[in-house]
């Protein structure tokens, strides 16, 4: 078994041999078919979220169950599964209220150390209880979601984080209505998924806002009707101009910065909704004009696209198989595990919608 390990913040990942411990009663050992490279990996590698180093990176993966612990009932060897970014135990206070994305069990499984370095004494944490930049990984049963599909692994992997977050933000968090107007600030893997979700929901206008030409080009193929380059002037003004001076019904921030969050808030029309999909840093603060609360705007936070994974992941698979959700075009390029640092370079250069690692 091998994995891409972060030894020090800000350093390139290192591929090492790793060994799994004996399976706990609720553990699932899976073969990782593929793993998407998401921007949150990079935030974590830069030291923006506290991790117990060393850690196996990667949190967006799918694969096949190899072996299960004695008390596992949800999946069995041979099942195809998506490794959900958030645990969904199905039994806690949040889970029984259709809020599995906020599952109380998640912090428990988040830091469980399932493996160890072949050389060295360190027990290893997998990022977020996962660690998908590996050929195999062990996860808690609450993160293993069975799906029935023949979709290629590199497409299925995207359901682990980005696509589920983005499509879910449109369908679940915002509940975009048919005929409505939408702006999406930041059109990376997650933002393009918001665009696809808004198109599935029947939005009439979808404005894609991104400084990178490639991202604006592909946004059109995913359903964007208008493109805004923030380099051409204030993006808020540009979006307002496109909507009769009014602003949009729903504005999504999918970058993770206070400045763009503020822009999304200002792009929303009076009575409209701004959804903050991007994950900001711990110390970030946004402030807004208190008097403008009279404008009845709604600001919504967003965890994992409010996804109820046991309901939504198979639905996303079905949409993809029917050609209504384009996963293939999301995967610009695949990389071997040994090329993991190149995959991050491609993400920074803006040359991929999603780079996917196939170990
Ligand atoms: N305005 C609009 N778009 C911007 C701006 C800006 N000022 N600055 C950067 N962007 C765009 C980038 O060009 C890129 O296309 O934001 C996009 C970010 O995309 P990715 O790097 O692919 O990131 P992604 O994986 O989509 O994640 C975005 O969502 O879930 C969160 O933690 C994740 O905060 C991250 C965000
Ligand atoms: Zn992610
Ligand atoms: Zn739960």
C-alpha cells in the first residue's frame, strides 16, 4: 500500500509505503480507484487548518470495498463506493433530522489513525478521516456510500467532494427555482458543479465569474449563459448590469475568500440569497452594512452542499448516467500518484477543471 504524505506544511508531498492496521469492527478497507485534487487539500497542506502531521492527503475518492470489519452492515467486499467527505452515521441528532452533512459522528472519525508508515514510527492520519491519495485506504463505515454504476473511477471520485458540494449547493442549500437568475463567483471544480446544479434546477440565467479564460470557456459548456471576467471591472457592477440593475436571485461564492464572499452578497438582489460555498480561513471575517439587512437578503453557509449522501450520491450517479450531469468534462487530466505534486501545479496554473489521481 502506498500513499502521498505531507510531512511538513508547505512542502511537496512524498510517496511512501504505508501499512494498514488490523480492521476495527466498523472499518472498511477499500481500493482507491481514483481521487480528485481539490483546493481544500492545498489549504490544508499550507497549514491553514490544524493537522496532526504526518498525514495522508486527499479527500475526494471512490473505489471498491476489499474487506469489512465484523460489525459493518452497509457495504460488503466488491461493492463500489464513494468515500463521502463527511461521515453520515444515520443515527445522531443531525442525521435523524435530514442533516447528515452535519453528522455528530464526523469529528469522531475525522482524526482516527488507520495506518502507519512502513519506515518510521508514526501512526498516520488520513486527511478528514480519508486519505485518498493512496492505492488503498481504511475508512469508517459512516463514510462509505454504496453506488450502483459502471461510471469510470475518475468520474465517480468527484462525487466524494467537489461535485456533490457544488450541485448540492444549488439543489439543496439554495433550492434554485426554475427560471431564476444565478451568479457563480469562482468556477473551479466546485463552481462548475454549482453551474451544472443550477442548470439541472432550470435556472434561466447563469452568470459565471472567474478571472481564468479556461474556466469561463468550460462554464459555457456546463450551462453558463453569461461570462464575467473580474479583470474587466467591478464584477458586482457587471452582474448587476446583466440583470437590469437588480442583481441575481442566487449568488454563490466558490473561492473561499472574504472579498469574493462580499461580492456574492452584493450580487444578490433585494430579497435574494447568497450562498457561501467556499471554505474561508479560520481568522477570516466579513462585515456588511447593517442597514442593508432591510433588503431582506438571505446569507447561507454551506457544508458539503447540504448533501444527504445516502440519498444524493446515487441520484448524482443517475443524473450522470442519463447525460444530465457531465462528469467526464470535469476531468481535464489524470495523473499517476507519483505525479501528485504536478497535479497541484496544474490546479494553480488553472489548466484543469479537475485533475484526478489514478494510483
Ligand atoms: N473572482 C472569481 N473567481 C476567482 C477569483 C476571483 N477574485 N479568484 C480566484 N478565482 C477562481 C479561480 O480562477 C478558480 O477557477 O476560483 C476558482 C477556484 O477553483 P479551484 O482552485 O478549482 O477550487 P475548488 O476545488 O473549486 O474549491 C473552491 O470551494 O469547497 C471549497 O475549499 C474549497 O474554498 C474552496 C472552494
Ligand atoms: Zn474538497
Ligand atoms: Zn450522524
